[in-house]
C-alpha cells in the first residue's frame, strides 16, 4: 500500500493540530535530554494555543501541515523577519521549524515538506534558506545535509536564561 502525502497551508482552525504536533515532536526530539522543568516550560510557552494563534496571524510567518493518508504528521514554519549572523545583505527566509512525528519519519513526508519550502523560496525570489539545528541532533543534520544544506555558523539556543544549547546554522543557497 502506498502512502498518500500532501501538504497544505495552515489556517487558524489548524491551531490545535500545530500545538499537538509541536508538543509531541519536540518531546520526541529532546527525550534524551530528559524531562526537566526548563524544557516543559519552553513547550508550554512555545506550543500554547495562544502562542500558535499569534504566530499564524503574524504576516512574516507561514505554517504548512504535512499529511500521510489524511493524518496530520508534520508541520513547518517559515519566517522572513530574522536574519542569521553571516547572512547580512542576503534576501533570506528561515525554516524555523520542520517537525515530523517520529513514527512517520522515513515516510518521505519530511522530504516533501523540505521541497515545499524550497519551492516557496524560489517562487518568492529568496537568495538563501537558513535554519538552526541542535548540534547533537545528528539525524536532523543528516536530513538537512541530504537536502543540500551546509553548516556556516554556530549559535546558542536559549530555552531559558539558565538552560542553553549549542546549535548549528545551516543554509541552502538558491541560484537563478
């Protein structure tokens, strides 16, 4: 049986779906760190219905939801209101989040989500797509490298002032 994958732009009525996917995928990604108050507080803050509604309304952000056989299993958030260090002077768009439920990794929905991001960046004439990834998330780093992204810088991600992690900044340059 083949899996039917499709992607569509998220609307306000998808807020609950994004909240659920965000909480679940974030917990799966950081499970090895262990449950702690800082991570739990971060998830409550960043994946609250109010926060996601605010982000969906933001004119500089867009969400897309990925489905496998009509089940929502992934989402991505693109934004164009931030620039990474090292990308000054570039017309760049950020993939702030591209999350796929662990049980659906390997179904190619992540690859299709990435292709959607690239198509949007090309159609909107961006020079570069960039993202930030935890240095210890080797599976995600391999995925991004396979998609053509390269590490160009490092950054610190602040869960809270007391909890930080080292990240890579990765980029994919578009040529016309």
